[in-house]
């Protein structure tokens, strides 16, 4: 069986630990001084062991949904597959460079939408000429100009849905061997959702693999035939979407 | 429950991945490949730098005009304090032009160092969503400052003309000097970007370091002060200071009758040497940490 299917992503016992700098419990100057004297690590830097030993293989032409409750490590897993977060243990193997499309992936908020589109295209490795050619299509697909000329306004003025649509439009402007989508389809309105699901199907047809993280079980049911359920950083179930979602729904109820 | 997936056996996965030519994610490329990637992403770097300039000055009414107004205001303040109030002119005839050259040339590297400290830590969103060689970020900082430097140089030429210097072909010698300074600053930017990514406290300290560096670089006073006030060993060290070297080269190119800190050939040699050491060293140092950026 394994010989007939071509793998595009292999995740081998992956662990991801990331550091969070935040306001710690002891933020007073005296506490800072005490830390300096005693040499204890700052309480403001905490380690989060977000993915704990996930193993999976994704194949060409597959669309895989990932479900799990908030904070279960889904987004971190995608970031690690994209090579954006280093693995603490284990290894991820991919064909080509996977592209991650995330809802909280800030491009540059103070810069206009069309400039962000150029920037995104260049970052995906397009040439300058290709990027310029792609921008009108991106703006048209995202539909942000449907209510006036929003393409030339800074992205911070966009609503969450508009920004997510633009990000999805940028990432899907180029065929990817592996496209990772993090909640991006959930924020758009119904019309955009239908359009983007259509685009996901196109991307799959061009021999790519799509991995979709979403809390919208309907959009996973519509686009993915295989689903993975992650809980507390561990893989809980991996199988056909109907069965996994049924188990997940009875768990989260 | 694994009908669609082939149950993976631990240990077999490495074989499976290599058999189908999959590559490990997030592995650092070889240095030569990395340098080539950085070059291939040059359009990304320039467009990131442009976007950054637009977004920092976009909120102001005068916009890009500040590229010229900022150095002008800087020069006015320093001239007032050091030229008129304190009188540090020494034996320099055209002290206003002398001072402005120092201030503008130093300000370029100073801003690069300051902003590069946050080039990685301030762009985590971009780093965590897009895959590109991270060295593009400190290099983009250098490009934004090259623009500011161009503005400053226009102001400087104006000041030099107004203070009675005739236009000369020799002015063009400032260009290779500034080019070497750019390479030096780019190397420094990559070092600071990696340090700043690991040490968030650094950005609080950097302004003091750069200010101390400025006071030691003969920006605000005539460089003859080194030999007059320092013991010989320290004076020799002061003459090797890369910032002093670049400032003196630009002064030598733009101003006539200015006493230079060291002979010209020595300055050019030092300028090229510093650019080489910092440029190559900075790239190697930054490349070495490539996998760690984005972890937080």
C-alpha cells in the first residue's frame, strides 16, 4: 500500500517546545534584581510543550482536517510542519516548502493591502514581475475592493474577515505542494467560504496536499476525507473524517 | 481507525521520507546556499524596506520630507552646543561642515544598530507565517537607513556648498567610503539581530552603547584631540575605530584643508578590512542561528 501512495509530509515523533516572553508573576524591580543576584531564570520566560510526540504521514492529493479543543497544539503543529518553529525532538520531512496560511499571521499592519500582497508573493519566492502580475488576481479573489478601494488602505484598517480573506488569497495565488491552512476559511462570509473551498479543491487537484485546521466542523466535512484529532499535544485519532468527527463531537459535548 | 493512513512504524519513517525524496523541514542550508538564497530574495528585502519606510513616516504630515528634516535638525542642535556654546572646533576651519559630516555618517550606523536589534524580535509575525532567509530582515533595516543616508547626504552637500566649498570631482570618493560603511553596518546589523532575538533586554542597552561610541568617534570634536589627550596606546586604538575611519574618509573626500586622523592609505585599508571582517563575520554568525529565529 505504502508504495502506491506518494507521501508529501512525514512527521516522525515530533515534539515542539516554545518560549513565551510575557509579564511574569514577579515583575517588580526588586524581583528583577533578585533574579539577577540568584541567577534564576526569569519568571517572565515560560516554556510551553505544545506538541508531544505526534506521528503522521500525509499523501499526495489528500486533504486532511485537524480538530482539537483550544490550545491543543493544532496551530503549533502546522507551524512546525511549515518549518517555522524548530522541533525540540523528532523530525518533519516535507516535499518542497510547505506554505502556512494562518489567521493570526500578521503581514505588515501599517502597510496597504496591495503592498502586502506584493510582499507575500515575493516571500513565497515569486519573481518581481510574477508578483506584480499576481496582485490584481489576489485583490479580485479576496474581494476586499468590493466595497470601495480598500486595497490601498493599511491592513490595520481591515476587519478580521477582510484580512483573513486577503491572506488566503495571497497564499493560494501560487500552487503549493503542501498548503497548510489555519482557521482561515472560518472568518470569511458565506460567499467567500464557498469560493475558498472551491480554491482548496483546485489546489488539491494540482497534486498538492492540503492540511486544514478549523473549529468549523462543517468546513472540514466539506473539504477533507481524512481527519486527525489532537488533544493536549498528542494525536488522539487519525482516520476517515466521519468517524473522527463523530468521536470528537461526543467528546467535546 | 487508520483506514486512510498507512500505520507508520517508528524508525521506518525516516526511510519512507528519504525514499520519496522528502527533505527535513527547518534544516539550516549550507552557508553558500544561504548566501545565494539571500540574494534571490533581494526583491523581497527591498520591498520590505520600502514598506517599512512608508509605514514609519506614513503617519506624519510631512512624510518622506522627514528623511531630510531630521538630519537638518540634528545638525542644528549639535552646531549650537558644540560649535557655538562649547567651542570644540579645534584647528578645523569649516567646523559646521566637519561636524555635520560626522553626525550624518555616524547616525547611519547608529540607526542600523538600534533597529537591527529588533529586526528579528519585532517581526515574529512575519517569521512565523512566511518562509524566507531571515537575514533579509536585518538587511532590510540597512536599506531603510541607506535611504535616510541619501537624504542626509543631500543636506550635507547643501551645507558644504553654503559654507563656501567649491564642487570637486574628489567628492565622488565619498561613495566608495560609504559603500564600505554599508557593508560594515550590514554585518553589524546581522550580529545585533541575532543577539536581540536571544536577549530582549538588549534594546534597552543599545542606545547607551551607541552614544558612548559616538563620543569616542571624533564626531563632535576635532580628531587631533586624540593625540593631544590620550596615551599613545589608546590613541592608536582610537584611530582604528571603524566609525572614525569611515567618518574621516568622507570628510577627506568632501572637505578641503581638513586635518585627517591618519594617512589616507591607512584609512582605506582599515575601512576595507573592517567591512570584510564585519560583513563576513556577521553573515556567518546570523546564519548559524537561522533555525532558532521564531521560537520566541
